[in-house]
C-alpha cells in the first residue's frame, strides 16, 4: 500500500512541468527515503534526478519499495487539474496497475480523484559517483534563466567558463556572439539574490543550449540554482526544493576530438 | 566541430 499526502501539492505540479518535455516515460520510485525519479532523455545526453524526501509529506506510507512507470506528459495533464493550493494525495495498491491522484481544495469543499494506468518501462539507471567539482556557482535561478533565454536568441551552444573573475556565459551564431559575465556578489539584502562562486580550478565547458533552457523550467521550484562543473564531467544544474528535496539535471558536454 | 557527448561516455549503467 502506498499513500503519500503532500500539503504543498503545487510542488509536484511544478516538478512535472520541469521534466515533461525532457523525458517521455519514466519510473517513479517510492521507498522509505522518499519519492524519486531518475530518467534520461531519449538521446542519453541529459538526465534528470529528483527527490521529494519522505519528510516533505504530511503522511507518508510506503509499505515496500515500489516503482511506478508513468507517461510524464499525461501525468502533467492530470496534475494541471489540481488547484494552486490543493493538497495532493497519491495512492496505489500493492500489485495494482494504477496510481490514484486525489486533489483536495484547502477548505475541503472540492475533492477530485484521477486514476492513471501504470506502464512497464525499461529504464537504465546510471551510477553517478559523488565527485568534488572544480567549480560551483550559486546564483539566482531567475537570472540564470534570463541569461539562457537571451543567449538562445543568438546561438545554439553555451560555453560556461568559471575563473577568478566570475562566471562567463558565451554563445556565437550567424548574427554574432554574446558574452555575459556574472561576478560574485554577496552584498545583497536577501540571500537568494547572492551569486557565490567557489573555484578550485578554472573550468570551461560547452553545452547544447536547448537542454539548459529546458532545465530552467524548474525555476519556479527554487530562488537559487547551483551549477557544478568539472573539465571532464557532465554539468549538474540543481534546484533545491527548500528542505524537502531537489531536482538535478545532468548534461553531457560537447567533446573536442 | 566538437561532438555532443552522451552520459554513457561518463557514467556507467548500475
């Protein structure tokens, strides 16, 4: 028996909006730790890993580990039927072939339930080692989204370069080129407005901009985004969900040959 | 031009 009651139901809605265009079908895994997902896009260039810890739920019952295959676009459609302040409860029976979503309005005057059929999905689970990254940049998520959107009007790739001077985002295309530099800035009124750069070594990596732009759909989940970069590794773009969990995107870089 | 890497170039399937 699975029963998960999420008072801040809009979190689940925002998570689905953030991943539904990147991944078509995926398995949601439920265990004592929490509600999680790891899935790659069809070309194996990008991966999303998300976790809502069991503590994020007002009620969390998961009698045994369960993996539920769902079409994410359909799941997003179901979640769009919930109100912005609704409490969302997920329910599934052991050995069942469906997942029920229950939406309760905050004053309990409307209760809706939607049942979705589960799918069998063969998915490759990647082992992602814990790594010390050469550079970690924390910055306002809205600023990062703005930069990616602006650069995508100029080119198809984004070079992210971290030096002592700051973090530089660059692109070039048929009409020309663009460079945007953000310097460390901790003298802000609100901590979420800070830009913090921790650098062990300078690093430059180049990525396909359309993937990074897709990751920024997670912006409503967090005021800050963290970029973790090392020369020979995929970048990690992480949005922390308060004390409740995270959504991380991994993106393979362009490789010089 | 550099080629687009895949995650399988970096991470193993567990």
